[in-house]
C-alpha cells in the first residue's frame, strides 16, 4: 500500500487540530467552570438546564415580590400599632373626662389634648409606603385617602386591596382600605344604638344594650316615651305601631322588646324620650370630633339633665372608640396572618432556590478534578503527536540522496 506524502501530512494536521481543539475545549471548561459550553456538548442536559434556569428566575421574582409585600405589610402593621396606642390614650382621656368633679376648664383642656390626638390620627391614616403610595387608599395608591372638609373627614380612596403575586397560584393583599378601618364603624353596640333626646329634662341615661334574640330583630326605629317619671310607652316609629304602653319604670331594670335589651339609669322626667335605632356607620374621626364638642360644651351646675348629657356623651365616645379600636385590631390580626404566610412563602422560595442552583450545578458545572486530569492527558497526547509527526515527516528518500 502506497501512502503519498500529501496524505501523510493531511492526516497528521487533522489529528493535531482535533487534539488541540479538545484541549482548548477542556481549557474553556476549566476557565468558565461550565461543563456545557454549547448545547451540542450535551443536548439533554442543556435543555434541562435552560428549564431549571427559567424556573429559578421565576422563583427569584417571587422572592422579590414577597419581600416587597412584607415591607408594605410590616409598614402598615407598624402604623396601625401607633394608631392602637393613640386610641388607647384617647380612651384614657375619655375616662378622665367622665369625672364629675372636673370643671369646664378641665374638660376643655382634655378636649384640646384630644384634638391633638385627632390630628395625629389623621396623619397616621394618610401614611405612605416606601415608594410613596398611600397605605390605606385601596386601589388608589396615589390618592390621599382622607381629607378635611366642612362636613368632617372625607374618604377619597376605594374599598379595593392591592394584590401581589407571591407564588404560582397565590396572590396576597399588600394594602387595606381605610374606609373599612376608620370609616365603616358601627355605632352603639354594633346592632342598635340608644340615645337620649337633647331636650330631656331628667337624669336618665340609656345603656348601649345587647341583642337577646337575633331572630326577633326588625331593623326598625323605636322611641321610648316617659308618660311620667315611673312609666313609659314603647312605639315603633318606623311602622307607627305601639309596642307596649304603661310599662313600669325602675332605674337600672332591663327594658326588652323585639330581641333587644337595655336599661335606663337615673330619674327620667315626664315627657323625656329615648330613641333606639339600627346601628349605622360612623367614622372614628366623627366619634372623636363629637366628643370634643361635648367636652367644650359648658355644663350647668346642679342641672341633672346637663350632667346626664355629659355622661351619655362620655359613654357614647367610649363605645365608639372601643368599636374603632376593634376595627384596627381586626386589621392588625389580618396583617399578622399575612406576614406569617409571607414568612412561610419566603422560606419555601429560598429553599427552592437552593435546590434549583444545586440542580444547575449538577447539570452544567465542570468537575475540576476530572477536567484538570483530562487537560494534562490531552497535553501529553498532543505533545507526543507533535513529536511523532516530526519523526514521520523526516521519512523521505530525499534525505538519503547525495
């Protein structure tokens, strides 16, 4: 078999090129730390690595969303904690205002303190998050939720909750409606509210009462009219029907009808009236403003009706503040639950991120021990091939001609 000189050179050049290419590939793997430099190196592993990379990127975005949601929820919870402390202070002030030994000037001083607290509450209700969105404006993040008007504080937000995607199948609220927290607060006991007429001349004070049988509630308005100091009639003012007449009155004794029960303490005068109406929404701002007005109204010494109106005002304010505080605490409980869930989701996403990176490392990272061994072997083979080629190229008849 004859082998031409050109064939000999072509085969050796091709072989040396292949050896150099293999060594270069190994060098690139070592320098980049990647076993797969192109999809052609391992098509199956490359496809799997791409899928895991995309999944890991999505998981990283969820982690970012969770962090943003935690920041907003934590800020809202911290703000409502300040609101809770402020309202508890106002309740303490209201209890102090109920002291009958206080003079008008003392109550006026308490009213001034409450006005300062009210301004602080208004500012807290208009708090913003780290990016400048209002915490309690619903979907309208850039709209100031509460504004002072001639008619009192007005809510300009909506009832929505801004949602954040925190996992593949879950969205979590990152905001709360200020309307639900500060505005839509039921007065009275939450079902009905009792109130004495401003023209009453006696010292009767109605309690907030309670529901004895929800099935008997009508949702109508009622009026208690004292026909004498020791007798009263009950009228359904919605239908105009008489509920009962000639009822004997005893201070502190329960008055019950249509599933409701309350009592009147003191000594009502003949002609005094008390209303019993379904509870309606009253903002915490209105509750405190009304109480400030009550404290700034001079009392008439020795007048039982004036003392009764003050006591009724204090009771109404305490009841309203208690209902408002319950609303704030309910929202804080919801925020706490969301923060706990976000912590759990964050831990899960962090764990998944570690697993994804470990999988990617297994699929595409180079084994340095093997790669360095391969490189050393390839260098030895290339050097041997080069040296042998030098010997082979000298095998020519012209070397022996003289």
